[in-house]
């Protein structure tokens, strides 16, 4: 995917340009991190993060102060979803499980052991439906408040807490129950 | 599995998002609900696993360069010609950022519990990050304090203390002018092994103070006032290294 930059970028006066560099550009890491976790691949994430930054630049006149990171991440999220619709629509149709599953009782120790394996934790996160993954990434890696998460993901603030609850329980389940895929891999190794 | 609070309030509690009254209610509930206690422990364990495994992925240097190129970002105009940063310097900075990534995100829990992060601290962190972008680090690049110190003359209304501590393991790299929260400041750049430390200096009318430390976004900072100057040291080096530099600057 190209950066998709239409027309000239030079639409901001020097003062706004400098403000953009000061307020928005420092959040490039956040933009990349969110893209990487929403899209999986680093190369795609790099393209999408770049396109998001250019969009943010073009829309910067519409930013009237406030939380620049949340504003940028909202654009990143929308750009990621557009990319997913185009390239991997199956990721978006994966059920967004509204039902609350009974939670098997898990010992914190077992969970700690499973969770401390970086590869396993990464895979578990990547297996989550994208809507679960995004709230977890925003909360756990980006340290966003519920208010910021609500703004970035365009959901009412009241539903952020339950979305996080479901996402964490799902992650916990994936971590402590070997996925069928892993069983197959284990069998192949034998 | 029956307590519905494990599906809702428990998470608000875990994330510090409940108001005081609701948090106190939940703590009372914990006394009588073993299920919530277990669930809370499990969630805390999951949370610390995520923090420990350092899953955050910073923007690769290639992305940073592409974005800067598209934006036409140029090194800040400066009174002295800015030298081109050597490629190795960019690599060193990238390595520093990688280290910050691996170290920094482990500091997040402490950051979370101490969400005070003043505006000034944020401004300093932003200025530090900005300085790590290519061409932004130094306006005057010299390891000689007798070159760096006169360079500030006439550019500021105060004379920042400039000393080289190469023998103590903190070689001076250069200096630059910067603007932090609307005031003109002097910045001294020191190296510590492969890492860079920015020391922001500006005059203050307030009395001398003991050093105050903190961290934000994985960067450690230390601030203090001495002899009419306010100093903020920030870097991805350990707090101990910053304290060592503080001691040297106080001598």
C-alpha cells in the first residue's frame, strides 16, 4: 500500500507545521505500536502508521487542542480498520463475543507462567478479535485512560470497562488453554 | 462463577478508574468474596506479565525517516551551521531507543501509580524526544567546555554551567538552545556509554532544592535547583547514573 498522499502536503502555515511537529510527531511510536498490534505485520504497520501520520497532518487544522495522542490514535485506528476491510476483512468479521463465558478458575501462578512466555503472550494477543485486542493494547501498552480509550475507539465511556473485562478474560482463557493449533504443532513435533 | 463484579467493577478497580467511593465499596466487597479475590490476583498477574514482557513496539528508524521526509521536517534553524549527523550517530540513537524500549516499559507500573506527570515533566520529555531526532541534538558540537561555554554567550540572558566530565564517564557532547514551556533554555548534552543525557538549564529565583526524580514514557529524569539555576537531567540511563551526574554538576 502506498502512503496514499493526495496533493501537496504543504498545507499548514509554518506555525501550524511547527505545532504539528511538537504535538503530534512525538507520538509516532504510539501510532506504530497500535498499527502493529491491529494489523500483525510490521511492514503493513509501517505503511499504515505513515499514512495515518500524513492524514493527521492534513487534518491538523481540525485539531483544537486537547489530547494529541488520543487524537492521532483515533486516526490510526480508523486507518487500520480501513486497511483491514480492504485486505483482511475476515479479521473484522471474527465474532465479537458479547456473551460472558464462564471463566474456568485459573491460578495466578499458572497464568504467570503462561504469560511470561513472550511468544505465547504475543500469539494469544494476536488471536484475540481485533476489538478486544485494541482495548488491551491501548490500556496495557499505551497506558490510556478509559476516557481516552472511549475517544479513540468511538465507544461510550461506560462500555470501556466491560470491553476490557471481556478482553482480559478471553486473553486469560487463550493463555491457559492450549489452542487447537498449538496441539497440532505439538503433535507434528512428535 | 457467579459474582458479576468480576466482569465489570473489578477491572475499573484494577485500572484505578473507580472514584473513591466505588473503590471503597469494592474493597469492602473483596472481604467477603473469595471469587473476586482470586480473579483480581489472576488479573494482576496477567497485567504484570504483559508489562514484564515488553511488548511495546516503537516506530522503526525507517518509518521515522519516511515521515520526516514527507513532512519536509528540517533541523531547526540555528545561529550556527548544523553539522550533518554521521550515520553512526543515528544508529547509536536507534540503539538507545531500542534499549529504552526494553528497559522503559518495565517502568510503566510505577508510572501508572504515579500519574502526576507535571506539565513541565511532559514538556521536558517531549524536548528530549525531539532532540533525539536527526540533526536536533546539538547546535554546537564539541567535547571542549571552553568551546561550548562561550557559544552560549550572547544567545541567552544567563550563563549556564558548562563542565566536561569525561574522566568521570560523562563526556560532554555539546550544547543547544531550546524552548521549554515557553522559556528559553540552555541544553547540555552528555554521553553515558552509548546513551545520551540532556541537561536543561534555566535561571530561577527560587531557593536551592534537593533532587527530585521521576520517570515518564520510559525516560528517567532528575531535577534540582542550585545557585539560581534550575536543572533537569533526562535520559534512558538508570536513575543511578543520573544521580552520579547530579553529584558531578553539584561539585
